[in-house]
C-alpha cells in the first residue's frame, strides 16, 4: 500500500501475543468441481459448505479469521482466551466433519458430487492484532504456529482431523486418537508428531472414516 506521499504505509500490529489453537479446514478436490461447473453453481456449492462450517465455528466460540478460497481458518483463544480453547477447537473440527455427511446428502439430492474436507489443528503462541492500513485492515494471528497448522491441514486426508502434539497435550483426556505419526513438513527441520482424532466420547461424537493412509 502506498500513501499520498508515495511512501509505503507500514502494516499495524497490536502489541499482543498468547497461546491459541488454530483450526484450518479445506476441501479436497474442489478444483475439479470448479472446472466442471458454471461460476454461479460453484459459488452456490461453496456457500452451502461455508455456511454450516461458520455456524459450527461460532457455536464453539471460535473466531473466523479468514476464508482462503475453499478453506476456512478459525482461531480459538484470540481475541479472548479460555481455559478450554484446544478442546473447543477439536470439538469444532469433529462437528464440521460430521456435518459434511448431511451436506453431501443435500449435494446428492441436487445431482452434485460429494464434498470432502481435511482439517488440521495446532496450538501455540502467536502474535495477534490488527494488520493493514487505513484503506484496509483485519484482525488476525501470525507466526510459526499458524504456518504449522496449515502444514498439518495439508497432510490430512478426506474426512480426517489431525492435531499436533501440543494440541493433544491439552485435551488428551478429552479425545480418542489414533497412533502417533511422525511426519516431515515444510519449514521444520525435525519431524512433527501428529495424531488423528477418532472420537470425543464425552460428547458422543465420532468421525466417520472416509479415507485410510497406506503409508
């Protein structure tokens, strides 16, 4: 951005930091659906997907940070932090995956292909605040923990919720998970331990299996 004096305006960041849980969810294979349908149909399908996802996020006390195409980023713990941010983030992701079942029933009734989503959650310290200028600004979170959440989401399969070890540490008595997976992700020299969320017994929630990793 350039000011009237021709000098680039510096982005503003509120001086605040803290621990948050970052949830990223993204559709799998949506590009092929977009290429095979007219624009109005693509937007209709995308909005039909985003509407329940946003509702679930808000119901769980999450802050919708941004949409990135067919991806949604939700933050738990900013601007207000709670003692159960990680639990609410995991609950949100599980409910999102369960909601995809009803969404796909609606898709089938309209003769549209099914939608599949992957989700990743990471917990850690970030910088939170207002970024931008007088022309445009938005409240968001930045930092390495946000980048890791994105890498975790990219590693998830269709219908899967993957969480980092830091997230698992904060809700290990709340979720049932699969065996730990040590994976290498971009930007990390050492392997990162991930766990797949299977169920939340106390809430009676279980993620329906969609896809299995072969290796």
